[in-house]
């Protein structure tokens, strides 16, 4: 070992011991509150957002006063997190339109609306209230009307205002597709004048985004025009149009996809088409996947796995395992979803292989660990005893227990708590910390010793990432029944 490395280890050890000593001298509730103050204090680099996202994930109604205080912050990022936190706690009521309107200027409100759409906290009643604003930008307006359509809530063309004539092509395009849903094709015809002068690359990108919107917002009547508009394109817009068709006009989408597979045998195209086949669900048959045979690389592996699943082949387990190992994340995630539909023994075999393959990878990347974590989430609920062996066994690659405890800590379910109790006491410090945080999320109570340990983790002594530290700090206050004392200090400064 080099002298420099030895000095570094000694310095880190001394720092850790000093932090531990300080944690022992400070009142646990004060230490937890101090840590949480970092979450409600604005930092220009935005680090407070990750901390608040971690706290929001706990979905604890006791945080409501803290989020309400954030709404009064001077800085827009803090106000936004306060708004989102309250909306997530509101359940079916969703975001408060009045709070959203007061969040800031038009630009900040657009950010809030877009994020609320992603979080699923905009409900029809609230959307209609927002659409009544007289200063609502056309961009926000078309997104909100489209969301009404996606939620199968009633809406009228009049709600679009003048969005169909917007100078912004994307806004006019989405408005035109919405008008098609109500039988008015004039705006779509007029859109052609906006598309004609565009550079081919810009036109392709715009059509791709419109195709993605038609798929997401269930704009079924736009499928045929989009397929027509992209019929001669070799680019991403054609693939996006086929994806939309596979979602809402399945026969049309299947025919177009198979035609593209047969007409363009380049490996990149076959890979993209193979991924669309996987996303197409039961619309694609075993014989369709057979068209990918003879292709190179991942496309052939997709073809074999798809054919095995659709035909009910006895080779389905090894075919899915090979697809998971092929290194394409969308394909691997599809394979894991399909595994969940198989008999219990077959499903268990595939999930365990997904985790154990980390042992044979020389340098696992983040994607490999994420896939292992996804597999672990399933096994924690169905085969915890077998999974526990991989956390507590001696030797082996550290990435395996790391992926498993990451999944455990993220779940926040009774099954994860049960699993955490199974493995706690047999791991290194980081794993032990994550196990206790998992237990604290659903347990009715903790022992005094567990509470003190949780406070130590919340104070920074558990060797966990900061988001988990934030959760530990809050969970300590909850189990120690000291939230009401801490809340007055958890306000923006």
C-alpha cells in the first residue's frame, strides 16, 4: 500500500471517529433537526432538491407544515418543492390550483404545471380551474387539455383558445391533434404550412415529439395523419409514429413495423424495431419476432426472447436470461416484466440469475446494478429467504448485496421491513444503516437503541447517501415523537 493511500485512509478514519464523537455529544433530536435544516435551506447548486425529494418520498402527512412553510420561501425552487410535497400528500385531491397560481410568475408556473403532470397530481377539477385563468400561456393550455383527454375527462375544443394558431409549431401541432379528437381537421391541415419551410431534421424532430404526445395523451385520431406524414421518413419520427400506432391503432402499427423490418435490415434499425416489437405486447406474434432471426447482436437476442415468450416455448427462461445479459436496458426491463408472468419457479430462476450475473461481470456498470435491484424488489416480496443468503454470505462481489439493500431501502413496504429484519446484524455498517431505515419506514415502533442508531444515521454517521440520511433524520423524529418540536425550525432561511 502506498504512503499516500495509507495517509488518506488514516485521515478518513480520524474524520469518521470525530464525527461519531460529536454525534454522541449532541442531543439526537437536535442533530436530526440540524440535518433536516439543510433540506429547507436554499443552495444555488440545487442540492436541497434531492434532499426534499427524499423526504417527499416518505409521504408523511406530518410534513405538511414544513411544505406550507416552503411555499413562502423567497426562492422559487423551494416554493416548487413545497407545492409538490403538498400535492403528493393530497391524494386524490391533487395539487391546489390557487397554490399553483401563487407559486411565481408565468415561467415558474409553467415549470410547476409540467412537473405536476409528470407526478400525476393534476386532477380534472383542478385542471379546469387552471384553464379558466385569463393569463394562461398557450403551451400550458394545450398540455392541460391533453391531460384531460388522457384521463378520459370531458373537454371542449373551446378550451384550446387560440392555441391552434400559435406561432410555436409544437403548440399548434398538439392543439391540432386535440382538435382532430373532436372532429375538426382544419387546424391539422393548416399545420402543413408550418411544417413545409422547416429544415428536414427540425421537421423530423417536431413530428417525433408530436407522435410521442399522441401516444402519451391517447390522441387516437391523430395516428393516421401522423403515419401519413412520416411514411417516407427513415428517421426517429417514423419509429415514434409506429410506436403510437402500436398503442392505439394496433393493426396499423403492426403492419407498418413489419414492413420496416423487412425493408431496412441495417442492425441499428432492426434493434429499434425489435424494441418496438417488445413494447407492442400481444399484438406481435412469435412469427413476427422470427423476422429478426439472422440479424446481428441484440436484435437477434430480442427476436429469440420474443418468439419464446409468444410461443410459450420451454426455452423461455434461458432466452429471457440472455436478453437481460445483452446489455440493453429497455429490453432487459421488458424481460423482467415478462418473467413476472411466468410460473413461480421459472420466475425465481430468472430473477436470481439477473442478480448473480453481477458475479461474472468484471466491471459492473450502473445499468447492471439497477437491473439487479429491480430483480431484488420482486424477490424481496416472494423469496426473501433465498435472497437473504446473497446479502449475508462471506466473499463474493460487493455489488450483489449493494443492489439488494438498495432495492430494500427504496421499497418502503412491509415486505421490505420483514426482509430487513432477516438480514440486519449480518452486514457491514452501510447495509446495517439501510436496513434500519427500511424498518423505520413501516414499523409501528422502534426500541430506544434502534432510535439512537437511527438518529446517528440521520446525523451523518451511517455511511449512507444524503437522501437516506435525510429520511433517517425525519424517521428518528417521528419514532421519538419529536416532530412537533422540530417543525418550527424547519422553515426556509
